[in-house]
C-alpha cells in the first residue's frame, strides 16, 4: 500500500550538515502527517558516517559521491545530476538543505529545476566576501533566491537576507547545532563509554590547560596552514599548556602539521573525532582555536572562548557578543591572542561569560512545525 503522506526529502553530505540536520530529521519524523526521507551524498564519507552512527540514522538513499581529489566543478556536476535523479524518483513535496556546502547548493538547484520548493536550514549567514569562506559564501547566496522557507539562526542572519530583498518565508529559529550539542551531551551523560576514547588524552594532559585546535579552510591552505602549525608549536612549548588537535583528513592539512608538530610533547595530533568525542573535547578544553564555522557556535554554548583564524566570518553574532574573536592566520597574532587568554583572567572571563547568541536548543522543533504547516497548506 502506497504512503499518501507528503514526502520531505532531507539532503546532506558532510559532517557539519549531518550534525545540524539530525535534530531536524528527528523532529520531522515526529510529525505523523509527513513522510521523511533522507539522502546523503557522502561529500565527507568517513566523517559523515560517524555522525550518522551516533544519531542512529540510516540514510534512505546514499549516493556515495566522494572521490579523492575531485575538482569543485566535477563534484558539483555529479551532485546536481545525482540529486536530480533522486528528486525525480522520490517526488518530494519539499526538499530541505542546510548551510553552505556544494551538496546544499546543488540540492537546491536540482529541486528548483523541478519546481520543488526548498527549505534552507541555517539561512542568511554572510561574510560579505565571496572568497572568504570559499566557496561556501557563494553556495549560500545561490540557495537564498531559490528557497521559499529560510530558517535563519539569528536576527542578524534574517537582516542579511532582508538586505538581499529576501523577506518572505524567513523564520528566526536559533541554530540546530545547539540542539545537537545538548542532545549529545545528554547521551554522553547516560553512557560515558560514548566518549571514553579521550580518556588517555585527559590523563596525559591532566593539570594543563588544553587548547582545542581545528583547521581545514581552503583559504588557509599553503602558507596559512604552515603559520598555524608554527603558532601551535610555540603555544604548546609552554609547560602549563597542551594542544588537542583532531587533524582534518584533507591532504593539505596533515602533512604540513606533521612536518612542524611531530615530536612536540604537548601536542596530541589525533584522528578526526566522532561527534560525542568532539563534544567531550569542547568540555575538556580551556579555549578553542579554529577556522571552522560550527565551532564558533558550539564552544560558546559551553562557555569556551573561540579565537577564529580567519579574516572574515559569516557568524558575526559571536564577534558582537564577545564569545569569539577574529584573529586571522598570522603566526604572531595567533600566539599573542592565545597567550592573552591564558594569562589575562579578566579577558578570558569576558569571553567565557558572554551571552551565546545561537539559540536555546529548540530550533529543530520550530523548523519542523513551519515545514509541516507549509506542506499542509
């Protein structure tokens, strides 16, 4: 017997998308009037699967499009045709995409070609520079005029959409990453074995203040990555400090870091962490040093200052609130800013106690409600 309920097709392909969409998939599934289908592109195969495992999600469709070293245009072409075929087969009433990836952009465009309405989770983030972050800034801008539902995490994001004359269908919901963070914290509290893999690091660095580092942005490849590595080595040279560094699998990251950081006793270069272990790492750290987007939202929820190794950010709310600070990828600046937070208690407290502007952990329920209402009309 066929299912007469309208189908909501949720499309994602990377670890950050999975983290921010699994609460939405769960919330949509609780709506009895909807049939929820998930399609993953596996733009990040291994990192994506880690999140699917902890969230208990088995994708309905897996395109498995990851191909080492593929160019952005080849990836985009494969995403566009692959997702187009999925939309043809599933005939959804709506497609849901998240954020700023090639998967989100191609999913929205494939839906548009078939006149299927699009909902954009985490809409309205803008850095103002199409090359920082690259290509994410343009990916987001392409989705905006296509989508008819825009789930802006903050008032600032909604205002950015308004400046582009996108005002209809905009809903300020908070960011679903806070939902994911709270859910995962609760799971770890129930079952500490989910993050037991960090026990050796916690024991090794007991009594030291841990700096959690993540870096993978394309704009920092090359000289920027080498400068970051040199800065990490100088920071870790302090006897009161240790660095926990989950190294991104991109080949532009690991070899550079190994050439400079191998042999540093206070640096733990580890394989990419699954989400429960990453949440525990945030809890263990004294501060976060990152060029990632999501960490700018997650760390403040745990009262951890964030130093952002970029020249621009599409998340200005954290900068305005004082939870995060843009410092670029200059070696001297990185070292200076980290040392300030290590040595100046007032500076640290000002960032740690600042209000987190990214939500209350109920964004997914709000999003599911709006989508259900829209499909029901």
